[in-house]
């Protein structure tokens, strides 16, 4: 069998799919790509048993049908070749693969692992139950939801449900939520019509894969299908199938303080840079940043008693309520400010013991972004 295919397109697809391959897997076959050739299309699949990435691309001419496992060395070779039409010959009995390049500097061959003509030995993703649910959203919405929330998910496995992104589906909106118990991000996408209300938790790894491979156009749509164990994301070119995180996500609405009486408006970039500067002088053990509010002014301060260092900086803001001093972990405040895209932010506070709320002063159309940061104890 002979395949004629663009080097650039094949290289792009392999680079996207190979991210899921785990070199430390106990199943050697999973260290390979699965190539499924069906006349004039090539489907490339990779899996770590938890997540499966699939992409389909056209071939230059009809090539027949077969399946075989292809070593990831093919991807390494393609990275060193210039753009051209490649000729890939496959021995259908021995599964030997010969790659021929127009570039005189390269002509070589290697052997793929036999998996049977139908690829029966390569693990298959579990099919969804017949009672599964499906809906479609613009690709841009899905990417924004992942980008705006994934950084807030927990990295420790003590509470698995908090290591992913909650997709909370309502009949008129879609809500993305992530939290690690110290910070929380809730992103509402309004005017989204769904025929049902449900939810699932997407693990961080497949969320990262989606962020990289999905088209960033508002015209492109993604079909999302899920049952009680798995969730599938499908576009014309890519498919991501993964196990959803089991367990109950925290009641995020219950921890969001409503009607905070103290409100201030400040330039996001000015506050972000000031936090970065003052953070350098914070205690390495606590990272405490003191946040002192007075009329139209924020005083940021930090100190490290072990090294007898300290710093403070004043920032102009719009604030006319009572004076307040509250403590935040500097690194977390910096992270939240870094991941909010707006010129001005509004902070909503109640007292030094309650969480602070950060929102854009003006949300984008049909969007509502809210960030929550738990305070730190002040001596």
C-alpha cells in the first residue's frame, strides 16, 4: 500500500495527537500511533487509556483499507524534513514502512508493529451509552471556557473532583467553574440554548489538548456528548474522548459571597504590576500580601521577618467606603489578575475574614466572569 500525503499536514496532525502518548505506559502498543487507512482518508489515533485523541485527514489518492500501529519515530523524522509530498509505502504482510522523500538527504524505512488488518489489538475508546446527552457550542466558546478557568483547578489529587473543570449546563446558559479551595473562577456564557440541564467534570489534561487543537473561529462548532462515565468532543477534523471525573463538585454558588458592600475599581495592569513588585518581599513561608483600603487608594505591603525585608506601594483607585485591611496570598492574587482580560477590574469585599470577589468592570457581550480569592489571616 502506498500513501501520498503532505509533510506539513501530516506533521501538524501527529504533533497534536502524540501529546496523549505516555512513554511510561505498561502497554507497549500504546507508545505508537494507530493509522487507519480508508480509501482516500487517513485517521490517526493515540491513547493513554484514559484519553483518546483522533484526527482524520484526506489522502492524495485512494489507497485501500488497513490498520497498523506506527512508531512515534515517524513524527521525529517529519520534523526534520521540509514541506513536500511524501511517499509512504506499507508492506501489508510485514507492516514494514518505507518513507521516501524528494529531499535527496533522506530516504529510509522502519518497521511498524503488527496489529492485525483491522487494528483489533489496539485499545478502543468505550462507546457512549444509548441514553447519552449531546449539545453543540461554538468552538470559540469552549476554548474561552477552558482558558479562563483551567488555571484555577486543583493540582493535588486529594479531592479529585476539584482537579477538573465543571461544565454546568442550563437551558439558557453554560457555566464553566474551576477551584482549588483557595481560588475559584466561574465563567457564564449567556444565551446558550440547551434542551436539558446536567453537568460533568472534565479533567485538566484533555482540556489542555482541546485548547490546542480546536479551531478558534466563532463559526466552527463542537459537538459535546456525554454519559455517566465518558465525554466526547467532536469536530470535523478532531475527536477527543475521555473519562469524566467522578464525584461531586463543590457547591460553588454557596461560597460566592453575595452583595458585598465594599467596592473598588482599579486599573488591572497597575494593580497586577504592583502585586508582582511587592510580592518579592513577602515571606517565603506564607506569601502574605497586606491590602489596605482607604479613600481612593490601595496600599499594598509585604514583609519577611526572617530576612528583615519589607515593601509597600500605593495605587490610585476609585473607593469611597470605609477603611479595610485584608490579607491575600500574593501569588494567587497575581495569578487571578494575570488571567482576567480587561482594562479595569472591580473588587468586592465584605470584611477581612470573607473572600474577595474580582470581576471585570465591563464584561464582554453575553459573558459573566467572576473570580474569588480566599483571604489570609492577619496578625
